[in-house]
C-alpha cells in the first residue's frame, strides 16, 4: 500500500538530529496520572500495512510524539518526485538501529534486509544513497546462496559490526537459523564472498514452533535468541549463543544454553525481547498483556525464578508484537489495536514494577497528524550522538518574542512554519579535529540563512528583540557564510570552521547563531533568528 500524501510531505518537516531525550517524570495514559514528562527517546517503527518506516522524536519534550513533525516517514516505497524509492517493501517487520544511525529493516515479503540512513538529517531516507539492500536473501541474491524465507529479527550493537538475523523456515521439517552478516569490503552490503554465514542452526527438535522468534546482541557480546515455540524441551524463553571454541559457528555442547525461561503463565505468548545497558532483560507476553523483567544477579549464566518476574501489566487491552528498551530501562511497546498507539513506561521509583504515573501513551494515531497503521517493529536510538555546545537565548527567554510568537522549548522564535529555527552543534569541540558542524532545522523551505559567531552574549544571554526573533550574539561577528535551506528547512555549516576562522582557537568560547529570511513571518519583518549556541574549544 502507498503512504498517504500528507505523510510523505511530513517527511521533510521538523526533525531534531539530537541525542535521545531521557523521559524524566510520570505522565498521563497507561498507568495513570503524575507529573509532566520531560521527553522520551527517539524511536523507530516498521509498518507492514503502509510499507513504511517511521521515525519519532519528542521535540517539545512533553512526553509524546503527537505534535507536528514529531512522527515522520523515514522511508516509504511509494513517494512523489523528487524523492526516490529504489527498494520495494511488502512486509517490513524486524527493525534495529546501529550506532552510526543506520536503521536495518527485515522485510518478510521481499526477503531482504533494507538499510536506511538519513545522512543529511532532513527527515527522510528516500533520497538517493540513503537507502539500499544490505542483504539480499532472494534466490541468487548473495554470494553464499543464503536465503531468507522469513526474517523474524535483526540486531546490531557496533558501528561497522556484525548484523545478526534470526530466520524462520516456512516448510515443515526444516531448521531455523541465525545468520551472521558483516560488510568486510565496506561496500555497504553483506552480499559478497565471506560476508554471510549461518552462525547457528536451530533444528525443530531443539528450538521449535510458532513465530515469532527474536534476536538481540547482548551487552556482553553474546547473541540471545527468543524461542516462542510450544514444544521446546527447556521451555519457551531466551537462549544464549556463545562461540566458545572460536570456530565461527555454534556447533559444540554448551554453546547453546537456556538463559531466561520465565516461570510465567502457562498460556504466555512470548513475542519479543530486549535488554538495557544495566543488563536487565525484558520479555513481552502478548497473550497476557504484560512485560517480564529478568537479571542474572548472581552471574551464574541463568536468570532463574528468583531473578525475574512481572514488570509491567498493561492497564488496557494492548495488541502488541514487539518492544524496545532504552539504555536507562524505559520500554516502548507498539499497539496494533484501534486506535494505533505507542506505549512507554519506566520504573522511576525503582520498586521493580511499573506503577501509577510511570507509563504513558507516547503516540495516538487519532491525535498525531501522521498516521501509523501498524507499529509492528520497534527500535530505540540507544546510542549517544555527538552533540556539541549549549543552547541559550531561546524563545523561552524572559525578553519574550517580538509579537508573542514563542515556539517550542530550545528553539528560536516561531517563523512562518509555526515552529522556531533550531541550531545545534555536532561533531566535537576539538580544534585539532576541526569537525564541528552547525545544523539548523525548521527553517522555511529554501530560505537563505547566514550563520555567524561572536564572543559575547547579548543581554546576559537573554537576547534582544530584532526582526521576528531575538539577537543573541554580540561583539565583533564572524560571518560563516550564506547557505540556502533545502526543501525540508535544513541548512548546515562546517566542518573546517576553525581553519576558516583564525579567532576560533583552544580555550575560546564562541557563541553561534543563524539569521534567515522569512518573508511570510508572523511579525512582518521578513527575517528571523535561530536560538544561540555556545561552544568552548579544546585541543
């Protein structure tokens, strides 16, 4: 099915290319009331109904993705020019995110693993070079001749590292497999000689039965597989794979062991697994509407009945098939019911269960302007981005925006798009690296923008009203050049800023801002400013 035209238009809208925002308080929905949330992490969802991949980020830090530009279509296989879709999707399900921002999606219908990376951070990977087939599991699609009859899970924890894929065979009597994929020749795929290997064969006599199974690379580097079958001798749950003899395959006694087999309800339907940075494991029980948590506290290689138990019981009926854990232990669950929802929870009082005020509805398709029809696969952007500098002089300044045109937290004053321009720094503050980049999001489409640096903050960092915004940077100014924003309202300067500006040296704190044209702006002055950004340079 094709994506709605309004959704495609939203792909190039507001996008924060920032690190994951930690949720920091209770909220409405799910488990009940509480304090206002401070924000939730960036997350990704595969939708096999619309054949789309969505990216969600909580720009205004209010604890949900329901505002304009917060839920965007990262990739759709049917889009209007000038966007492209070189790879068809027919049933995208399994999904994971690598530390270099590449999203991997296993498509059951196409029998491929698709890779997506929004390199220019404009909100879509539907541009040439931003989406490609990482592994082709169709007949003749890869050198090893390995086929993908049914992808059930993908996982990757290291940039340029191994992508692990769990595969369910669809014919009776055949074996399920775990694949090890690695791009050895750095051509952005794992289809070449020596790049694809069957790491483990799971005969039906050992790991059997019903879909889905899932896979996760653990914090410890071992691979963990979820067996959801109903005939497994050791029980349904998580199994640990470890190549003890370094042979490159799991083929010896003790290399496949039961790790977390919950003593849960006899009708439990374990459909998804994940792990946080504290090595807590989470299992989703679809039949009973709850999440179990376990931790190998005694370090004996097994999560036993005293180390696990129910963690989050949903307060309403939830039709779910996947979950994702944040590094701090927050949990996202996609709800395929009517309406389609995303649920989030975190154990803030550390009492071992999700209680009142610790869960919320992070997305509601009856409220959000972009509609997800089936958030089947769930993944969290768990790694740290390279953010540089500190924002100041935002639309929340005590000075106030010129014509009551305040915008969201952290942005400049609102422009003709309804939001404020957001200036961020990425890379590092090292003069030796000279890799600092200034990124401005949420400009009017095609607007001319000038970035500049100074060494003073105007009005103690509160700024002064000027044009439709606030002038934040004072003193002698260094112009960094004129850039025209792209169609999505994104503009960038750098790297190489220090080389071009001799006054940017070790120990100096520089303040950056962007001025841009906005003929249809709310105050009628035809121009506006982003927020300010302060960066202290080091070696």
